[in-house]
C-alpha cells in the first residue's frame, strides 16, 4: 500500500479512535444477581396462563407477600376479603393472606358468562 494511502487512512481513523477514548464507559449491564437481590418485600410474578383465559397468577406465593397477576382489563378479583378491579393494562397486585394453605381467587371476567377460580398455594418464606 502506498504511503499516501496509509497516511489518508490514519487521518480518517484518528477522529473515530479519539472519540471512543473520550466517551464515558457504558453502564454495567444488569446481572442476574442484581435482578434477584430483594429490595424490600418480594413481588411474586405471574405464572402460566390458565388455558384460553388470559388469566395468569403464580402457583404459589409466600404468605403475607404481594403478588402480581394478570387478567383481562375490567375483571374483578374476589380474594375472600376484598374485591379488586383489574386496571386497563391487565395487571393487578394482591396482598396474600398471612396463613398457610390454599388461597382461592375468583376472577369474574367482563363479557364472560362464568367466573374462573384460581388456586394459589401459600407457603413459608423458606419453602
């Protein structure tokens, strides 16, 4: 390669290399440890969808913890103590009772002729 070509390539590449050196480092990526480190009460995430229903709740949750579920917007959820209406995003957060055993949730979906019952197992934190 001719010396003039090498000089031209060096001159063209210099601003790019210099620009890389002056940029701040990228933020470190989120690792699995960052995601699973508890930041207060842990929120149980939705589990498998009940076939054809658009309803998703975890199969188990730590007793007394908060739990996130999904259901069609406008659905009402009866948890044995209170009734909660699902928001427009289809997401709902419920407070699990502080006891062991099964927690039965009745979901009344808008436009559906029947309700759907979901069982969530309440467990101790060390299970």
